C-alpha cells in the first residue's frame, strides 16, 4: 500500500509537468501558425498590387490551407478568379462559402452578392437574376436592384425594368423617372412593331406621366401622330417640345416643317422656328427654315449671314451646294453665285468641303465619346441614357 502511494505521489507531479509542456507546445504552434498566415496573406496582397495575379493566387491558396476557416481569404481569392475571367473557379469558391453552416449572415450575404457578380460576368443572366433576387432585404438590396436593372436592359425586358426602377424609387435610391420614360417608349416601339397601336398609346401615356418634361415621349408621340396623318396633333406635341426641351427640337425640325406644310400652317411654323433660331442657332434649324421660305435669294442671304457668325463646315457646304439654274421669280433677286469659278471648279470645291464636313455631321456621346451619324437615346457604346447632346458636333 505504501509502495502504491509513493508511485501516486510521483505520478501526479509528472502528469502535471507533461500537461504543462504539451500546452506550451500547442500555444507556440498556434502562435507560429497565426504568425505565418498573415505573412502569406501580405505576400499575396503585395503580389496582387504588383499585378502578379498568378503568384498572388498561389499565395492566397497557401494561406487558405493554413487557415481554411478565414472567409476573407476566400473572398479575396474569388475576386481574383473573377478579375482573371476564371468565372467557374470563382463560382466554386463563393458556393463553398455559402455551404458553410458557421458563416455569419453578413458574410453569407456578401458571398451571395459575389456569386451573383460571378454569374453576371460569365453571361449566365438567368442565374445572376436569381442570385440578385435572393439579396432582397439585405445590405446589398440597392446594389442588387441596380444590377437587376442593368440586366433587364441588356435582355430588353422593359416591363421588368420599369418595375425594378419603381422599386428603387420607393426605396429612396433616387429618381428614375427619365429611365422609366425611356423604358415605356421602348415598349411603345415594340407594340407598334407588333401592330398593337392601343398598347403603344398606353405605353406613351405612361411615359409622359412618368416624365412630363422629357423630350423622347413628345418626339415619339409627334412622330406617331404625323404617321397617322394627324399633322395638327403632331404640331401641337412638337410645339410643347419647343417649350419644355427646345434643344431636342433639332431632332424633329424637318418633320415639323413637313407637318406644317401638310396642315397649311407654314407661316406660323416659320415664325416659331425663327424665334427658336434666335435663341439657339443650328444648321438643322436653318435648313428647316430654308425649306419653308420661297425666296431663294433670301435663303442664300440668311445662309451667308449664318456662315459669317458661325463659320462651320456644314454652313460652307450648304452655301456651296449646287442649285438648279432657274430664273428668279417675280420680285425675287438673283441668288448669289461663286464668281470667277468654272462649274467644274465649283463642283470640286463643293465635294472637298462635303468630305471635310462629313465627320462633323455626327452626334457624340458625352460619356464615352462614341460617335454616330444617327441620334441614339441610349448610347450603343456605354449604354448610358440621354448621353448624346441633341446637336451635331459643329453646333455644340
């Protein structure tokens, strides 16, 4: 009995000492691992800043192996994969995060948002839509709805875009009235293409209700009225356009003159155009005014005056344009000509000016600089709305 008690007295201190040594070993090992993990992380960050993406990915993978529970490393690696275009690997990383039961809600929402971005970049729009919709009511709610708006625009789902834009307005994300008006105008164009005039009228009415002072609904409504032969209604709509958005009237100036002639209101239209030209002279307005003037000499004189005050290639081209050699009418003065130039020389001069003026007849997006001969309400380059000024380059 004494022998067993003696061994027990020796065993207790020995067990305590061994336990203490083991605990110190574990603490040191943990400290070493925690010390090594940030070093690997900082190494990956440094490689990333130096644009060495391949080495940065290897460093982050090494850090994840040392500390597999660190979600920030997963997010960094997933974002790297997405930036490199390796969308499948990015999806796997973020889906792995979502599969963890111990992930906090904030990190889970962040992983869901990252996964939606992966699908969007990969062109998997149906999966991206579902992933963004799953973020409703989270901290990423507004960002998700903005992404959904962009997605619906890309897929030309204008009705869904209207609904999302209204939800964003209700959430206090800003005014989307102009965007809603554009979406409704697109719906009207689709309805006209499908020979559904009632649906087109309803969509245009919705557009004007959403943004009463925007130009596009008035432009489109006037065009539809003129196409139906209702030129008086077209003039009324375009007169409203002159009042609320005079700069955009250049887009319909020539059609305005055609409707005025068809409705027998050329004199009243000419008076309005003269007043608008005094405020903002452009070649589109000047050519429209010329089409309503009967006196050729007066047209030439006004064109020359415009060229003196606004020396542009478009005005020079219009002045040099060949005209039929018809004698002046009663009470009309002869139109001025290019004295001293043979007809062949005058024609060659006109062709040279016309070629030089052609690039200046375009419209240019104020956001990305994309140029086009035709006016676009949505830029084909940057997909921005209302980024094209409604004047040609020379008139800006």
